[in-house]
């Protein structure tokens, strides 16, 4: 392979996989033994014809990751007609997996990049939920896709994490009579805010269990029924002032509450 040799890397996506494999192979020669020309997003037969004609002039190798069956078949047929050396990076692996699993691939160009993007969005959303959990930083209110408000033990945190796994950035704010809600709550659209409430009895039971887990007395103000009623009234007034939807989570699973929120958001868009 002389210094002027050309290797074409073509793909119906970005072509990064084929490019990296080609560079790894060239590195085995210790020097840059060929000029790599990457041609991404190949989607038409006319483009393939032009590439084949160009490659023939340089007596080139063509390395490819074409997953769309019709395009791949056309390319292989035309390249072989011209006597070109072609290297299929993904085809043999896809066929082997299909044979073992007895299933058919989706033949979707660039799917790994799409999956990676989806994964990183989810990670970002989870990190956001952790950072802006329980009112730690009110600045998160304006950055959030959803803001959840409610008194203690209305499942704000687990709901936030569940929605984060749906790639939504969620901040949650506890409502306590002695603490004024952050001003940011009144500066965003009420459509992004969701209030959670529950029956006093249910909260009383949950809070008593919480105190028990912490080794504290049931007599603590936290689980006192009068205190719970006061908190619920205060929270309801705040929610009405904001004008946000209020969801009673008394007998609802996290998934059910999340489904209600997602449905409301969809209807508002």
C-alpha cells in the first residue's frame, strides 16, 4: 500500500464505526499508510455510483457500514462489477446475531448513536433530580421540565426519580408552613408545576412509620394530626395560588401518579 492509496469509508449514518475500525487497521502499519475519505449519510444510488467511479480511479478499498438492505445490496453488486475490494464491517456480525437469536434486525442507520443519546439524556435527568431534590437549590425550578410540590411524605422524591427515567428534568419542593416557597415557583408556567396531596390519615400512618424507623417517639409534632391538617391546608392554598394541577396520591402507585402527570403534559402541548 503506497502513500497515495485511498480508503473510502462509507455509511448510511455518520460512519464513525467504520472509520475507527479502518484507522485501527492502518495503525498496524506504524504510519498513516492511506488517505481515509469518509462519506457519511449515503442514502441514494446515484451517490453510490459516483463513489464507485471515484474509488475505481484510485484502485481503492471501500470500507462500509450500510444497513439498509436495498442500498447495501446495490452497492455490493456495483462494486463487485468494477472489481473493487470492499469490506463490510457490520454485515457479518448482524447476520451472526440474527442466526443465533432467530430474530430480525431493525436495519436502522445510526441506531447506536440514538441509543447513546437516549442513555445520556436519562443520566442527565437523574443527576438533575438528585441535585434539585427536596428544595436543595431553588434555581432548579426554572431549569426543570417539571416541578413537584407537596408536604412531606407525599412521594415527591421517588416520583421525581421515576420521571427522570423518562428523560424529564424534575425538581421537587417541600411545602412547610414556616418556610416561604421559593419565588421561582411563581415565575414559571403553572403547567410545569404539579401539586401532590394525600389524606391526613394516610400521612399520619406514613409519618409514624418514618418516626419508628428513625427511633423517634410517635408524639413528635411531625406525625401530629393537627400539624398534618395545618400543612395540607397551607399546601393547598399555595397550589391554588400557583394554579397548578393537584393530584391526590393517597391510594396511587408512583407509576399511576407519573402517568397522570404525563397525560396532563401531553394534553397541554
